[in-house]
C-alpha cells in the first residue's frame, strides 16, 4: 500500500508521514511548488526531512496553473494578506488526487491541524477544500 503526502517540510507533515511509514505503508512526500519562496535550498532540505521519516520526495512545479486557477480569482477569497487559503489547499489536494493512479497510491495524508489556522484549518473550511478538490457542486 502507498500514500501520497502533501509535505510542507514542517513538523506536522513529518509526524503524519512517520505515523504512516511506521505502519509499513510506503509514502511519497509531495511538495507543491506554487512559486513563492526559494526552491534552490529547499528541495535538498525537504528531501532529507522526508528521508528521516522513511518517505521518498518529489517537488511538483505547478506555478503557472496555480497563478491562473487560484491566485487571481479564488472562489473562497483570501486569508491573511494575498493568500487564498481554502482555494490553495483544494488546488494542492486536486494535484495530489490526479497523481494517485500514476503513483499507484491509495490515499493522501497531510499534517493539517484543525484549529491551527483560522482561514483554512477548520472543519467547515476542510469540507469546502474537499468539495473544491473533487469538483463537487454545493
């Protein structure tokens, strides 16, 4: 069995991946590069962090499609500053969902912590993320 992990490089996603690899499930850590921040040093650091918890690593470049599909016209608006939280999360899930079959993976994991971020990490916001990622109607 295999899982894809949305991997920010932080502790929460590392812990989530460790919980899954400890159960004997293969994990591929995906960092979705939306074009903000430096990727030169980040890729090697993230690869090492993924390896620390027994996961493979891949950085997915979605900069062009992210700008067009999410940043300029987010359906659910912006979080703090110019940050379309709900739409961004849905975009990342949609990207990972599209990879499930080609990676022969069964499910997606994240290090989401409900209540940690006021715009996107609430149960109602995660329901919106799911709806957007699966292209479901209201």
